């Protein structure tokens, strides 16, 4: 729960965190609604005090209808009307959007992308996601699912990705994928092993860096952004293995003018980016600026 | 030279084709100006009859300033003020834009993308290029160089590309690259050899198809377009090796909703697409719609 205090960064005044239920989409809706009420209580507020509500969700989803098309990591969340179900549960409009869209709005309005009208937001975390902002407008696509940058194939072969494809940037460079490929619980352990000289870990990380380099070069050549804002736990903890390779690849391999006009920067808003972004996005959407926000 | 006759497809009333001079950018400007005058003469017209002029050029370039940043295949065309130099030579404003932008405008207004506000134009020809249109707006980027889709790296390794990088879709799938890699003059000969069962040709073409598949899947996941319009000589002559692999890769590997909402179609306007598109683009730019044209 966030109190919105003007155009600056919203202030978090209450919060409640829960494990995601594994027993289906209905259980997830109930848990979100219950968590929302608990967050309000922790802030000494009630539903009647709330002007606008938003929910950040994994995708692909349609932000216009609030329908989550696919969410491989949420049990039972397929073609699910999340926005409508949350609205019923809470008795108010709930703006649903992709977690990366919420994060991009957050970074654009209050974070590392302030002032930029052409930028790409990328999160390298458990998975790899993103959003494209061009001319101050978030690129949405014809069904609102645009932005799945982690599933741009950047290799002609490679391990199977969670999305069913192969060669995806995510399959080669996201935290969960690196950990699985090395056979450990957390990506951190792969980086630790590489630092100790483990050759298998080094090879996996070199491949991840090459994939991130390809993605960065491609985005610079295709989109000519002013900024690539990189967030997510892996980027935060291993910037020299995430931002570094992207910068070096752009410098060495992208066209000269777009390479010279882009900076690769760390996201500003940290782990609360989707929470802060959701408030900002909800404010924009309530004001009728769902697609145009800069 | 094209007579503009309303909102329909412009009618070509005069033309003049020349070899591109290899002796530098000044010579290219003189030759374009001379060719423009000859085209006018062939149509029984003069410079004074011309309301608007446009020039389609390879890039990356800045359509706003008319400066061509880099054009690897045009001798001496580096950081060159093509628009200004043509304006001086012809005594009138000349709108310069990327050949793929002219083609995308042409297909959008009068060709295969009529009615689509979210589409990608791709040309598979000597080289591989493209443009992105999102929400009726051509995606330009911060310096106007966006759209170099042929230089999205889709492989972790591969032969050196003309742009200096490697793994680019162009380096694996464009006509000149295929021909060079097989050691012949024209891409057509590689397809002929593959049809006769030449294993090296088959392998090169399979790799080209895999690269096109990666590019198509990535564009669908990242941009969620309604259409991918594919033009260019290779696409025209070998649709089953260009559009086919793109369609199959999208069907097999892209996210379900964006895959179901996109069609891969052949460009409509043929070899004159950039000529027709230039007229339409010039009309739009003269009307102040340089970035917004749908």
C-alpha cells in the first residue's frame, strides 16, 4: 500500500507479503485481496480510503482487459481475467499490468529513466523481461503483450526455455536458468563457482554474457534508445556480469551513432520498483493515460 | 518521378535509373540531381512543377536532419548531409529517409499493411532491413536511426557482418551474404545449388532460415505486431525459404497470444516500393506528419 504524495516518488506506508498459492488462480485472487486488506490495516487505512488500485502481474497479459494470457510460473493462470476477479474481490477498479510495465513506468517517472522518452527497461532476475518506451509511449502491440524481451532468441540453439522455445535470452541468461543448468538452487552459487574457477560455471556465465550482449546490441540497432535501464536481482548483485557485457558489446558491435547515444544504467528503484510503478501507473491510467505517460 | 493523385497508390509518370558512382558522396549527389532532372524531362515536367521532393537512402541516417550517418555500401557516405546537399543541388526541400522507412510508409498507406497500426516491415534482399510501426507511429529512436532489424544478433557466433559485428540476421540470411559465403555472385545460385542437393548450400540456407525464424519469433514476442510485411528480392523469389520459416517458427516458438494475432505477408508494392513510399512519405512530412502517419 502506497500513499501517493504528488509527482515525486510515492512513499510506501504499509505492506504485506505472502507466498504465492500453488493451488490455482482462484486461490491467488483470494490471497491478493486478503493481502491488500492486511497492507491497508498495517497503514491504519481501509478500502474506502483508496482512490485507485493496481496489480502487477507476470505475462504475457492484456493490460487493457486485465486478462493474463499465460503465466508459466503461476499455477492455473491461463487466459485468466485477473483484473475483473480482483475488482470483484475488492469492490473497486483494479488496473492490471505486466510487472515489467509497472517497473518501466516507475523508472520513467521516478527512477533512472527520468527525462528519457526513448528507453528500454530490462530486468535480469529469476527470469528476464522488459518493456520498450519510444517517444514517451510504451510500446504495447496489437493485443497488449509487447515487451517480452527475454524471449527474443539470440542463439540458433540452446537449452529449452520455460516458454517452450529455445535460444531465448532468458534461457541463457536468467537466474533460474543459470542455476538449473549448473544444478544448484540459486544463480548466486553459479557466480561463486565461476569466481573459484569452476570451468563449467565460467562457460555458462560466458554464454549468459554473450546472450545479454546480443540482446543489447539488437535493441540498440533496432530501437535507438537513449537508455537501457537494467534492474532485477541478478543485475543488482552481478552488474559486472550483466551491465558490463551489455556495454562492451554495444561499444564493439552496434552501429556507431545509436551506440554513442545510449547509456546502460542500473535501475534506481530497487526491489520495490513494481510496487512504486504500480501506483504511478494506476494514477496515469485513472487519468486516462494508459498508453501515454511521458 | 511520381505524380501524386490523392490518397490512392501514386502513379509513376517518369523514371530514370543510374549506377551509383563509386567515387565519393559529392559524385552521388550530382548524379541524383541529374537523374531527378532526367526523370522530370521524361515526364514532360520541370523542377518548377514539383511540390515536394524526397530521397530514399540506406542508413543508419537521421531522417530529421537528412544526415546519413553510415552507409557501408556507398563510397564516402559517412556523416554526410545528404538532404542539405540535395536541396542545394535542386533548389528545393528534399526529405531524406531510410529506404526501409519509405517502404514501410508505402506498404502502410498503399500496400500490404493498409489498416494495420502495429506492424513490422522487413526486407530480405541484398541486405536485410526493416522498420517498426507501433500504434500508427514509426518507431524512430532518440537519433532517428531505429529499425536496423537486420543487425539484431540472432546467433552467438557466425561470420563477420558488413556492419562489423557478427551473428546479425543480415550476416546469416541476406542475399549478398549467402552468395559470398557460398562463393558465387548471386544468392539465387545458392538456392539453385541447394535444390540440386548441394550439402553446403543446404546448410547455409538452413542456417538462414533459422536466423529468420529467430528474428520473427523475437519481433512477435517483443512487439506483438498484427503483421510482418516481408519484401525484398530474396523474399519475392524464395518465399518458401523466407516467409515459410518465419511463419513456422512463430507458430512453434512464440508466445501463444501474440503468435495467434500476427500474420506474415508478402509486401504488395514490389520493386517500386521505396519510390512510391518516398512520395507518400514526402506528402506526410510536408503536412507535418513526419513521425505520425496512420
